[in-house]
C-alpha cells in the first residue's frame, strides 16, 4: 500500500521566504492571507 502524506502551513513566515528563497516563492494569496481570512488580526508581514 502506498500513502501520500502532505502538510500545508497556513501561516507561513514570509520574512523567512524573503530572506532564503528567490522572489516568487509564494503567491499573492499567501501574502494577503491575514487580510482575507483574519481581518481582525493585524498583518504581521505588512511592510
């Protein structure tokens, strides 16, 4: 039997990706996650 296991991080640390990955490593959806899904919480990644 073969099982594929995947994990997705919903609150990715975008500062980490900005520092260690090339531009384009995450999408606008990742960038706007807090605005779209948690409008009551200040966006920790807003610059």
